[in-house]
C-alpha cells in the first residue's frame, strides 16, 4: 500500500503524527456528513426504515473487522457508557477481585473502581517489573499470573494508550476463560490499526471510541458484547431497542421484548443521522484497506525512525510487544527536551505528550517525509553530536 493522504484534507504544511489523539476526517466521510446535513433540511424525507438501515450497515462493517456476529454489536456514545453497560451486568461473588492495568486510561480505571467500590471488591492494579527497561515481557507475565479463580473481571486496553505496548490478548483471554473471569477490552487504541479477533482472543466485551483508529466522529462509539452478556440489563430503555420499534403505527402496544442479542445495549437515538454516516465511511474504508495492510504500511513507514534510534544505542521495546501504529520514543540522553519542543513546533510536527513521553501515532495518511522531518528534529535537538 502507498500513502493514502490523497483521501484526506490534511493541511499540507503540518506533519500530523497524532492519530492516537484524533483521526483526521476522510473526504468521503466529510461528503457523507454534508449530505446528511442537507437531508436534515427536510425531515419529511426521513422514512421509518432510515432509523435502522444505516445502524445495521455500520454494525455489519464493525463485525467484519473484529470477527463477530453483527447482532452482537451495539452503538454507544462513549467508552464510559460501554464499560458501564458491561460492568452493570457482571455479578460479584464474595472474595472476588478485579484487575486493571497500571496507568490505564481514566475511563476504564474509574469504571472498574466504581464497580469494585459498589461491591466491596479489591481492585488489583498490575504493571511491569520496575527494574526492567523494556516492559512487554514482564507486564504480560504479571497479568497472566494475577488472573486466578478469584478474579471476577479483567478490564484492560488492547495496547497501552501511553506507549503503544501490545498485550497478548489471546493468552490473557484464554486464562480468563479458564478461571471463569469476564474479559473486557478497551480496543480504542488498536481496533482498526491492529488485529482484533474477539473469538480467538476470547473477549467478552470490546469497547471502542470511534474517533481515533476507526476514523469515526467524536461522540459515537461502538461495542461488542458476547455470550456472557446475553439477556442482560441495558443502561436505558430506548424505544428503538424493542422488537416492535420498526412498527411506528403501533409503538404504544408496548413490546417488552428487546431487540436481538446486543441490540438491547444500543444508546438512545442510535440512528444519529449526522454522526453515523461518518463512522460508516471510516469502517468501510478500513475494511477496504484491511487491517493487515494498514499495519504493514505503518511498520514500513516507521522503520527508518527505529533504525535512527538504534544507531544512537537507544533502548527499544521488543518488536513482538510494539505496536506499528502507536509508540512512545525513548529519546537519546543528549536530546534537550526544550529544544526538541521548539523544533517540533517550528517544523509543524503534531505529536502527543503522554505521561512525560513523546507519543507518535501514524496511519496510512502519513508519508516518508513526515518521518524524515521528525528524525531531523530529533537530530537537531541533540546537544552532543
């Protein structure tokens, strides 16, 4: 795959290496959103079936991406909504505990902390060995060892949002399955840019914000709820989530049955006529590119950056634990942070500062030039060359 920058309206003067913060808008998504706004001028053109057609299409595209039944997909407004839905349907037994990652993203941490507080359960925070310079091997080992028959739920990100560290979801999911723990994964920072297979990884709930690697809008997310959540209680009682919701003439013949499978977990007003077309275009494009193609492109694109850092004897995480699309830079010791900040601003390089680390996140809209300019900025920020 070559760079797909032509499919975006990115400012040509900016080197946008920050998809982990927010993705740019696809031109096709922009067109779809504008068309939706035009349609909204005349509400009489909206038919009853329009409340359901696009949600069904979006769910099908997401299901293709993560290998599940479209009926197991729900539309949500945010990850916190998705976590609350999952945790609200996990029963606590005396003596059980929950597991979360060290420095987990706040939405996941606070959601699980609230569940633990409500159930008077212990919250175990698992991190890497402190003496290691690279974290992948020990962190994954510590997670697996912490999962026991007393574990009620494991809630964790698929890759760490600060540094892009990859977790062995397949082994962790299998351990959860073996001991009977519910496995809830925040897929926000990898789904769409790295492999996500809920069946193979034995994930019970996958919760994703859409405005990063799914090229969706802020304010709309998407989730998978597996068999562990069949027959559960939703957060709200949306009329759209009932089996007779498509029969507009008989809505007050109250049907107490929910829509099939995860349909009960859809947020109210799931048919968002402005935002949903954006998410649909993002998912459509990702499935056309394929995740394998995206990941391969990102790894090839960033290879010169890794080679540069290796030439300066910089300690790097083992590739088996490194994400191709999202990573933090262990900077050479002679790099002046203030000078680097100045150089990044002058070169119009957009990256993130996460937990004091320089986080770089690339996608198919990035080019060789973006990486070259970043390397130039790093090199010109060194004090002793």
